[in-house]
């Protein structure tokens, strides 16, 4: 029985482990937080820092394979492990490209993968010479995550908001749609492409409202999305699963925003809505089984459940009953004890053949479901 | 967060725990085997004997709820726990009826639930007076499981094969089809009926070949199956999930064979083929959430994966690759270290809108997939 380790014990690890129990595999998790979402679902929990060389190396040296939950892991240790014969999904070489936004942008450019044009800045002062490049988005080369480390610079007077560390300045795209294309690729280079999904943003709050699967895009755009995402994944030269995040601009052009070399938030709906989920698919890759069927069974929407504003502390869920009494609602709570404003605490997948039904239920969830802290429940 | 315990740590517990990770619930398992299929997927594993009063009582006394994986648990301890306010799914009163085949048959009779006619025998000698009742099936009142404790008595000369302990002698039914109807019922008495499934037996080997969902039965039969199974579940007066096993005889009559008061082998396909799986549904009952949607999404077949004849020892799986390269095959291996002839080691669900495709793939699985012991793999 193969021994596979996961670096990180959050919700992605949790869902990977739910899927792992279908297969003959011994599972391990490396994570500092002993009460993390994945801690109780693995065969062996190892307390340690995924960014520390020794912790990662010692965790991995007796394993057959390793995957990641997050990009900020110790790549040097993974390289040493790979040299010693441990299979890493994704390969450290791919991870090195992706985890540094400068290298990632250069990778797209070198491989003629369409992506927003960019400039590199080493320090904040460098921004001055690019005032005619605005409006643009300034992104830290490393350390950014879930919207952090990203700053919109609309006009010259915004330049002081930029980062004083190596960063990428990306020409702002006039976005028509944001799309995610998930692709699995195995060691033989065979690929499985999920139907692309579409992110619907709340314009007022500037946050993800919900996600639709499959995306509503014309077939010629869909072909372009698939071809470009496939090129990204093939050029990364690594088995694993990848989420290629894509902008479709107002001219209909397809541009790669960024790539995640792992199971991804935009693939959560695949648990219920597609034949083989992204988690099932990654196990098939890692256990060297034939790839699964990525096609969708039913149309779906996915809503992230995040901690409500102004609430920090022990999580309390409001509205579960009202949500679950609607038909074909699939709740996934990640078992995080503490809520914080905007923290991803769970998600809900909605299945329906009718888009109007999906959108209606997504809105109801946004209205009725709240994650507050224990304190505020008592005082309200 | 509610604390719910499972008595028994086999595959049913394993699949319950895979589903539990979607909900805010703290899970515990009581089981003697520390390497059982469910051991590593719960929050707290407690080593102990589910048939021992003290073990069950001590396990349960700090919990909010308890469910079972198997009927042979200590009912007295569950009764005491129920009196002290712990919710038991199913209630001990229902469990008492079901775990004793004599009480179960009397329950059907008292409630005018159609079921094969029967006689009660206390000892083997009693069979003599029922020679004109043959052909019949002799079933031990307690201790039978998965076909054990059951003996067909076709003619007078077979009478010596009967059991010398309290048993039920059931008139043999001229079976046309064997059906399972799974029903969930919550504390308010609301019910959710899964589409009935049909068991297809291999006539030569006299074992389950595969299972089809939904069953191919005329609508008036389906209505009768649902009405009768619903009557069984309502008269048991207990929340939980129940599998009512039913014979349809050659005259088209619908007769209850027996009832299982728990998640059941005949509901495994619901993980992929139905909106809310039997495991998800039981959590909804236990956590007092609205019931899920039991309807099927796609037609399905389910094949049990059992240990090959002549093989005992550390399990080795043959044919996984060949099976998984077929489309829409869902493998579930239960992680049991040791295989034995006929032991349930896993199952496969096949999804397809075409019956011919389901049957074809079920046959291929039967031919190609083998579970052998490590020893025989080396010597072959």
C-alpha cells in the first residue's frame, strides 16, 4: 500500500482525505495546527512546519509520494526528496515557477501563453517609471494569497500604494468573465479536462458571489480556454492537478491570470456535480490509476461560506436548517473552530439543471447563512 | 458541536465518517479492532466490545447520539443510555424487535405486514411436526448474519440440518425478484424513500451478482413496495435509516423478508447515484437537519468485492487498473488488511443511463477483479 503525504491540513487536505478512503493508500498530514480540518482524517498526523526544510524532509523521506495544499511549502526539501525517489505532485520545478509571480509571468511569456502584459518592479520606487502603464495591478512576487499581496493602481496618485519588494505590475484587464479551467495530468502525460467554471463577482463588495459550472461561454471561447490551459499544464512538465485561472476580456480575448498547481477552490463542486471529483482525480494520478471522467453530471453552483464581518472567535453557524431544507444543497463545513471575517469556513454546492434555480438558491444562501462567533451569538 | 458515536468500525462506519466530514459533528467509534476500516477517520477511537454492557455504556454516556453498524450490540446499555437522554438511532425498542427473528416475524404479523408465513421452533426436534410445511427456510432467531444461520429445508430428509436453538421456519417463497427499499425517518416522523433497488443473483453460485438502481418493477408493484416498507418503518417507531428487504413472488405479491435498522449494503450506490446518499441522510437525521433528496441522479449498478476462494491473509488487489480504465466506475475499498473467501472487502458503483452498459461492466468487474492473499500472489 502506497504511503502518500499531504503538506498542509486545511480544507483541501480534508476533502482529499474523504476521497482517499476509497482507495488502498496510507495517508499522512504535516501541519502545525493539531486541530486543523484534516487532522483526524489521516492515518498519521505529523506536527510540523511545512515551510521548514527539516520538517518537510523528515516527513517525506519514508513516503512514496507527496502533494500540497498550499504553495508556500519548503521547495528545497521537496527537491531533495524528489532526487531520492519520492514522487512530488506537483514537481518542485513546477512549484518554483508558480510560487514566484515574476517567474510565473516569465514562464507564460517564454511559452507564448497569452497573459496580461507586465513589468517587473524590485522596489516601490521602480513604479515611477511605469506611470504610463496604468491602470495596472501590482502583485507581490511571493507571499500573496487569497487576494492579499495584490493592489490595484488606477492612476499616478496611487503609486505609493505599491509594494516595496519584488513584484509584478500587470496591465489591468477589462474583464468580461473570470473562468477557471481545471486539468489533471498523469505521469504518462495523459490529461483530463473538467468543464470550465465561471466566477460571478459581487460588484459592490468585490468578492466572489458564486461559481457556475459549466461556464456560460461560446464554444469557440471554450476551445481557446481549453487549449491555452492545456498548454500551461503541459509546459509545467509535472503530473498533478492544476487550476488555470483565466480572464476573458471585453474583446473576447483569453488571458491566463494565474495557475494553482493543486486541488482548488474552483473545483469544489466536482464532488457532487462531476463524475470524478478533483480530489478523486488527484488520487488516481498519485496512485497511478487510469484518469477518471471529468465531465459534469448536472449543472452546479458553488458558494463559499466565509466568516461574517465583525466576528472573530469560536464559530457558530446560523441558517443551516433553512439552507438544507432546499432541495439538492450540499453543505461542506471544514471543521475550523475559529471564525474570522472572510475566513473560508466551508462551501455549499447546489445542483440543478436550471440556471435560475442555481442563482436563486445561491442568493438565498448568501442571505440566510451566517458564520458568527460564539460571543456575538450570546450578546445578540 | 454534537458528539455522535458509532458502534462498530467496519465499512459502514467508514463511509459514515467520510460523509460526516461535511458537517459540524464530533465523531467517535467503539470497536475492538484498532486497525478496522473506520479507525483512522473518526475524531476519537475507543477500543472496546460493542456487545459488552460496560464498554457500550461508558462509550455512550457523554455523547449526544449513537448509531450502529451491526445489530449485535449491547441493547441493555443502549436502553440505559436512552433513559439518560442519549439519542439512539435506531431506538433500542426497534433494535430488540429486529435483532430477534422470532420477534421480527411476530411484529410483521401483528402489524399485518405481508411476510412469508412461519412457524416458531425452540429446538431441532420441533421441526418434525412441521414436515408438511416444507419447503421452508430455517433461520436462527439470533446470531445469523450475511447468510449465516440460515438453512434451506426442502424436504423431510433435510430436517436434521435445522438449528437446535430458537428459530423461525419460514415457508419458502417462489421468488421472482429480490428488492431493497431504503427509508430514512427523522424524529418528527418525516420520511425519505429511496428508489427501490433490485438484487440480481448468480443462479449457479447462489450469491449476489450485482444490484440495479432503480429496480425494474411495474409501477403498481413499486407503489406496493413503498407502502409496505413505509408501514414497517412507521410501526418500528424510531428515527434512523432502514433497509426493508422484500421478495416479489411469481404471483407478483410483495412480502417483507427482513429489515435492517441501519445503513445497508443495498444502499452503497447512493453515494454516487443519488442526490443524498444513505450516509448523508443518516447524518441529517442524527443532527436534526431537514432530510435530503433520496432521488437517483443516474441509473447505477453496484458490485460487492469479496475475497476470492482459497485465499486468506494480507489482501492484494488484482485488476484495479483494468477496472478503473472503464468510464464511470467508482471504486470503494474498505482498507481491510486481511482477506478471506467471501469477505466483503469493497464495492464498485457503476453509473450509466444504459442498463446494458451497467450489466456489461458489472460482468467485467466480476471477471477481472480479484482479491487474493499476499502468499498466493507470490507463489502463482
